[in-house]
C-alpha cells in the first residue's frame, strides 16, 4: 500500500507513547505489574493491614511454638495435673502464680499452653475449611454461572438450601452420628461456607461471560473449560480473595461454637471453644482467667482476619482509596523519586477493573 | 455429523458453486441465513412469547482476497450476522459455507480447524481484551489453543506479530489497561492474525476509536490484507470508512440485505431508497459539494425487529413506497439497467439521478387505508 500521511503519524504516535512509558518505568524491565501485584503494593501501604497481619502472625506464632511452650514449662496441654497445677487447697492458680503465666484451669492444666494448642486447631480449621469452601464455591459458582440452564438451576437452588439450613443443628446431628473429629469439623464448616462464595462467583460469572473477551476467546477456538478457568476466573479473583479472607474468622468462630457445644474436635484436644465450655461449669466464679484468655485469643484472631479482609478489599478496589487516604503511609511502595508518579499509574491502571 | 464436514456435493442444489475449482470458489457463502432470538418469559417453563428477527434470510458471497463492506443502522443485524458467520451464534436456519464446506452444524470440535482460518476483530478494544491477562498471553492464546507453538517459540511468534501490527514487542508482558485504544485494537488485530486465517470478520473495528486512530487501524488492515492475502468482511456504520476499504458493499436494513454492489457502483448510483438516504446523510468533506447536495431525511425510527413491517421492511419509512410495498416483499435482484453484480431489493428503485424529494413516508396515508381493506397487513407498525 502506498505511504499515506497516516502512517507517519502512527509511527510517531507509537514512539511517543513508548517514551513516556519508558520514562515512567525509569529503566526497569518492561513488564506490566499485574492488578494483584498493584493491589498488594497498596495493601502494604495500609497501616491497618499491618496491624491485622501482626495479630494473625502473633496467633500463628503461638500455634507454632505450642509444643515448645509445653516442653519448656513441662506442662502438658492434655493431662490434668492436680499436684503441680493446683494449690494446697486444690484451687487453680491465678495468672502469674507458681510459674503459670496465665494461670491454670480447675484440673491444673496450664492455660497458656492450652491456649497455644487451641490456636493450632483454630487456625488449622479456619484456614483449611475456608480453603476448601473457597475452591469448591469458586468451581461450582463458575460452572453454575457459565453453563446456565438446568445446571445453574440445580446448583443455585443448592446454594440457597445450604445458606438457609440451620448449620448448628446439622453439625450436632452429624457429630452425634459420626462422633466429633477434626476432619468432620473441617468438612462441616466447609460445607456450610462454600455457598456464600459460590453465590458471589456465580453472579460475577453471569456478568463476565457476556463480555466481549469471552466471545473473542470462543472465536479463537477456546473450550468451555479454558474460558471458565483461564479467561473468566482471573477476573473473579479479587472478590474471591476478599470473601475468602473474611470467611476465615467466620470459620474460626464456627469451630469455637461447635467445640463449645461439644460437637467439634472434642476433648482432650484443647480448643478455645471447649476451654470456654469446660470452665463455665465448675469453678467459674472468681477465676476470670479461665474464660478471658481463650476469648482474647479468639478475639485477636477474628479481629485480625476481619481487618485484613477489609484492607484487602480496599486494596483490590482502588476507588475506595481516597476515603482512607489518612490511614495510608505517606511513602508509596518502595519510595524513591518516581514513587508518586507510579502511584498515579497504579490508580489509572487498576482503577477501571478491580472491585 | 461426518457428512456435514465433507465438501458440498456437486450433485446437490448448488452445482454452480461446488463445481467451480477451489481457486474460483467464493471463500464464504451465506445461504438464507436466519437468526432469531427467542424472547422468553416465566420462571419455570419459560414460554417463548416472541422472537427478535435479527437476521432474516441473508445470502451473499465473499470472494477470495476481497473486502466486503457491510453497512446499516445500529440494530439492523450487522453484528449478529458477523457472529453467525464465525459461528459464535448458532443459526436458526440457513447455511454458512466456508471454502466449500458447510460449517453450519459442525460441533465445537469439528469447527476447530475452521476457527483457525476464520477470525474476528471486535468493536470494543476495551471489552474484547481480557483485563486480567497479559498481552503476550492474549495474543499467544490462539497459538496455545491450536497447539501451534509453545514456550519460547510462542513468545517469539507473539513478538513477531506485535511487530507486524506496530506494537513494541517488548511490551509483551504488559496488561491491556496499559495501552491506548488504538494500541489495544492493534492487539486485537494481532490476536486475529496469529493463526494466519484466510478470512477476518471485522465487527466495527474502528467505530470505538478516535478518528486519527481509525485511519491508522484501517491502513494497518489494508497493509495486512496485501501481506497475508486476507479476505475481510468489514462491518461499519461509517460510510466513508466502508467506501474506503471495501471492494463491494452490502447495505442491511432490519435483518435483510437491501442492496449490494461494487463500491463505486453503489456509492455512484444507489438504487434502493434506503441506500440513497444513507448516502445523502453521510458527511461530505467538501463544502462546495456539501452545500449543493440534497439530504434525504428519513422519518421515524427503525421498526422493531420483534414485529417487522410486512412486505418490504422499509416501506414504513420509504419516500417512494406504494401500496404494493406493504404486501409483497421485493426480491434481491439485478434491476433493469444495472450491471450484473448490482442487486437491489426494491419494487420501485431510485432512477439514476433521481432526487428523493418527498422524504416523508409516502405510504403512511395509504397504509392506513390499506390496513383497513387487506387482511394480513394488520401487524403493521406505522412509525
């Protein structure tokens, strides 16, 4: 084709744009930062997120060092120790007495060690059940939304059914039939949580599948599986991450509830739920340390995950950024002279999509 | 379904097409393509209460190496037709024959080899690129899906494609949001080009772009056509663009082709009143001509495709309509005095040089009379 004036213009335009982008990148390798990485950068500049992460790390540390604590103090989390764990009148020690930092319970077990062991169960159940629920809910939500028709009708009604089911009752029945155990607890929690994720994913899939990029994928010959998991899924990852983070505290509380009711993991394994249950019956009055410490642990964990979830949501949806401008640190991602310019591009490039 | 994949049998009702050697055979043939969208109501039983007649019996041929322009107002079924050609929509009836093979009823698996040869460029450069995927993987997707290239080889081919369409190959790892509208459309072109197709259906590829960028993309498409021997079906509502790129032009109105001819012929002497009105409404970049040109103003809106007018679908807005037009549908045929390739579906075509003065729907009065007397014409929508 003959050279038209447009060609020149096109070349100049392209070159122009390159230069400005290059300047922005300041000599870095030319690589677009993914929306998730941008969100992570925003998350790192959020003070609340750091606080939340600190709370979670604290509980995780407690869980990790539980056996060490037990070994160092010589206090078993399981076995009653009326000789060393109670005073000469058979009364439990209060916090700080006789080398028990958080005191002992009414059979002389170290509450610190038991809270630490309880953290293992809580975090394990919370994270694992959420993971199962998230993966299951995402897959079923995608399938339901993408295929539509009777598959959708079936799955959507299933989600409604699960969400409207009295889960505590169901858990009690299941525990009565099969006996309480860790896998059962995780299974029950996952089963009653997936629908929340599934519903959101289904709704998002319904809107995403009408986008032109899905049509484009079909026109190049992509199959349904590829369209669902390679094309649509990355566009749903933001709400899934937010919801997943917010499901963890729900699962932790759920687990504590089941254990409190005696249909969870069950004794002798110490969990925050059964510690609360154990302590309310016998020597509750006056011995505030029985219930305060497990409750505080529960509070820190759920608060940590909830705050983190909120921060993650803010980070993934940059439009809310202005609202919380004051809680962000002034220095953006790594600092440096180009930091503010890059913060601008962050907003520009992430702003239209994430929600 | 194996018989569907075999070439059209010479003994079938298309002897002229199938008997032709591969070189002369049109690349794409549409035979009476119909696409209706059902309108359903109800929660459990979803009764069909109506249908949108988006495409209503379109037949055309696209020859190898040519650009067929497809014009018409918004909602006339252009994009639906494009999606019927590329089998993104299943047809209600009719046939799509690609390079001598009827692909209308092929399954997704059987269709795959034809997907390689038939690609599409989309209208919206923002919506048609997945915002969460890197440009490299968007352009490389066709190569991955069809197992053409992997790993480093795929990357090399993708970068080559990016260079061909005028993108910086080093931007391989960027996201679509980091590009401008024109650059994004280049990405869409590169993706369509990746499989080295013979046919590219361009669904308003420049409508969403800035005018200066439109020119760049059009020039790019023209360059690529020369370089790769591409055949285009080019959909647009901008007549200037269509005139510039097309070898032949088909004008659509309410799901039907009303006129089809070589570009110069169609723009020089339109025969269908709708074409004439369309042409008169387009802007002329010459003030002298613009002042002297007469503009035909059409009254009313395009009637609803759910309940289209009887007879000629244009009769409710046509300045030349007569009672016959609301009863009998004019066939698409060569009108007296026109060259062979110029087809017009009109009972009373515009004579060369004729001015459509009375642009008001000539039939509106007649229609009301007619409706009263003739059964079957009662579903009219008089706009």
